């Protein structure tokens, strides 16, 4: 029995169960067979199609040929087309036709497999629309878009990056390119945050950092991103956005003026323009309010902020179009002047600023007068950087402050030399503190009756290798500017206490001398000052009652509440408090009565005039009477003659200090003086 019918039956069964359509046609295109899937796809029964030509499937007006191609010219034919159902509706199909040949290789028919690709076309359209929306969003977004393929180490950055950074030839094409443009101060933070996110410690990568533009200025950028991971959680890629947030980071929140970031950016642009146009000169005004700290601490920080806001508004009226006013912080403002007419133009701008500050400021019920010291620096981009110009204007401003209030000074070569000298001196001062070149001398304090030595004042000196022995006035301002005043203060206090303990041990003096040590306002304002003093006393073994700390009058009003709390804490530990240079500052009897004061030290300027100015004698007498009523000791400083000492004794000023009593001496010389006074 032949197997041919069986094979044909199996073939028909296979065709009937296929999910794709199958059409068999002769070489003229007449349909000989369609499987059920093909018939259903077009809305027919299989028998309805046999005998028709394959053109029955082709939709009108779609460009699809109505008949098969010449079969002697093709072997296989794959294409996409639009077919038509029996009800006239159309749908997209994918067609694959193969030519059937006889034993001689002559074409006898065509077998076509068809597949409805409606769903595929829908997905393709959706994907295309999504890609178009993405491309449109990228083009229209103010943010830069980035995508880092970690496996291939390839970074894609959108064109917006180029616009934000001003890039033309060079582009951001790798993560190293990105890192190289990050400001050195932000690079470590950026790397740390990125690593934390890739490690899975954070759900989203987010980091604000500065990026260098093509003109070498910086913009503040906010980078955000999320990571795609594999099934094991390993990162595959990270993509996100980059936003320019310079505006948000470039405004002072109190005054609304540009802050230091935006100021430096605008100054860099101004200098860059002057490089391109050498005729242009850039001027910088450094504006610092006079005595603002006293006003701020006296009236409170809220009114101080109100004053700064009003000052900023006044200064803005003095700044012309095209100029930039910024607040650096505290009471420091700067103004960038472009295209100015040399020094004269800058000085005119400074005069406008002085004039707008002349009228009083209203703060609640107070009328406050404010002035400013102004430093001017000039330069062009080819010879000055942002730091150069700022440093020079700052130096000129400090020179203006030394002259008086409401002054203006222009930076010159002499100031530059002085600034270099101060820089060198500052480095030498730091080294002197480390190497023990700061020494103490000691000046005796005696009772006016009998000249008994009751204590000494520790006086700081700097043994400079070239300049000799320098007094404090030669370097303490520099120490404050460099942030060395606190470590120097600790050094002096520790050395003075240790020295007095050593003298006590050598003298065996049961009366126990006292030692006075000057304290700077910056030391007194530190929250750890009192614990630090107590620690030094415990370490050296000096009893607290043998230590006097001297503060100046103006400290009393800089922060009265904090000062009172600090002084009382010191008194509670048995430490004596003395007001130095009394009579020259801003203190009042109310402060003296309220604060924990043990001693008033009358300033030497009063003592110097006691013999020739009657009012000085009367003033000293009044101070002594006041002190006696408050049970406060009085020390007269700067006693240089026996006549002065005699008159002060007559006025019942019980303690004296000065060259007529004893000059400042080194520790060993002072020891021998103390030993002789004791009778050893």
C-alpha cells in the first residue's frame, strides 16, 4: 500500500494547524489552497478563496502589486504589505513567498506565508513615539541628560551639556572627562556620593558640584541619576540629568545680592572680557562697614540683619547699570566696576557709596549711623586673576581702616610689598609659635605703701631672628588675621602659670604671688575657654586664686550676656578678673557693678597726665573711690616717675605698675628680683 495519501493527509493537517496563514497559488496567481489561519485572517472560509487570484488580499491604493512577480526572476520574496479583509477593513501583514518548481526547474506556482503584524506595528509606533518624545524632551529641556554604560564604560551626554559649559571642540565623552571638569574642592564629594549609590547605599544619586566652563569660570550643577542593575544587584548603567543651579546658589539669602560664588564668576567674566579688549579696565571695591560688630552685638542679631538689608538697598542705589554689587558675608560687600576711567572712575564710585550711607538708618526705635571703609583695586585680565584683585582690594580696605572711619584707599605697589611682608611675617609667626620663639617677660605689680611685690604681669614678646625682640603690637593683629590668637593665648597662659608655680617652689613663699595674663576677645568668646583655663591650672598645679585674667573694656559690650556668664564662671572657680586700660573704652558703671570684676587697671594715659592736668587727677580719684565702694582693687599702669607714684599713693591707689616700679624682665631676672624683695 502506498504511503503517499498518508503523507498528503499529514501535510494538510500540518498546514491546517499552523498559526500563520499559508496560500498556495499557481503561476498565474490563482489560489489552489489556503489554510484555515489564512482564511480567518481575511474573514473568509477556505472554500471561498480557492479559484480566486491572490489579488483578493491586496488592499486598494496601497501600492501592493495586484499579481505575483515574474516567477522566473525570483526564488524568495519577503515584504510587508497592507491586506484587505472581506469586510473591506485593512491590516498590516508580513509576507514570505517561495517559488515552486518542477523537476526541470521551471516555476509552477507560489507558496506564501502571511502573518498579521498589527500588534508589532503598534509596538513599533509606540516605541517610535516614545523615542520622539524623549528626543524632543532632551532638545527642549534646560537640563543636560547623561547615560553611563558601566559595562562598556561609555558616557553619553546631551547637547545641552555643551551649551551649559560653552563647549565647542571638546565634549564630555567619558566619566573621566566629567571628573576632570569638577572643581577640585568638590571632586572627592562627587566621587563618594557616586560610589555610595552604585554600591546600593542610596536609592538615587544626587550631588551638587561645580563644573568648569570653557572660559574657566564655574557653574553650580545638580547631578541626579538612578542605576539599572542585574538580577544579582550589580550595576549595569546609570542615567540621569544635570541641572544648572548657579542662580539658586549664587544669591545671598539675607540681602538677595549675588554671593561670593556669583561674584567670583562675574569677576572672572569681566577679567576675561578685558583680556579680549585690552582697553577695558576692571575695578573692584571692597566695602567693609565700620564698627558693625559693636552695633550688631549691642542691638542684637535680628536688628543687625535688618541693618545689613537696609545697607544693601542703599548700596544698590549707588551701583550703576552694568556694575555688580555682591555680599561676601558678614558686613563685607564688593562692587565690580567694568569699563571704568581709571582710578578716578573707581574713586567716584566709592564717593557715591559714602554719600548713600550718610543718612541715619532706622532700626525699631533706634537711629543708627553707619559708615564704610573702602579699598579699591584695578587691573586687566592679562595681569590679574580673581584672587589677585580681591586680595588687593581687601588689603587697601584694611589700610583705609587704619586711617579712620569712612575712608577710601587705592591699592598700590607699596601695599603689595607690605602684603608680601605681612605674609612672610605670618609664616614666621606660625613657625615661632611651634619652635618656642615666643617668650614672656614679667613686670612687677606692687603695693603703693611699702612697695611689696604682690604679683607680676606676663607680657608676650617675639624673639625674631632678624628684627630683634618684638612687642605684641607688632604682631598680635597679624595673629588674629591668621587665626593664631587662640593657640598663642593658650601658650601664654600655660607658660605663665607654669612659671609662677616654679617660682613658688623656688621661693618657698607662703604668701603666693599672683600672675596677670591678658586675654583676647576671640579667646573669651569661645565656648571652651573656661574649661581650657581650668585644665591649664590643673595641669600646672597653680591655685586659681593666684591667676588674674585681664580683659579690655570694649569686650564688655560686644556680647554682654555671654561675657557676664563667662566671667562669673571664672570667678566661681576662684580666678581673678581685671579690666585693662580702664577709662579708654565704652564701659559704664552699670557694667562694672553687674559683672564679676576684681580689679580695675587705670590706663597709663591718665597716669601720664596726673601731674599737669587737674581733671586727670580728679578722674583717678573718682575711679579709686568707686572701686573702694565696690570692693574692687585698682592698679595704676604706666607709672614712670616717683612723683607719679607718690601722687597715686596719696589718692589711695593701692597697686602700682610701670617702669618706675620695675621694667619687664625675663623669667630668671624676675626670680632674682623676687628673691631680693623677699630678703633671700
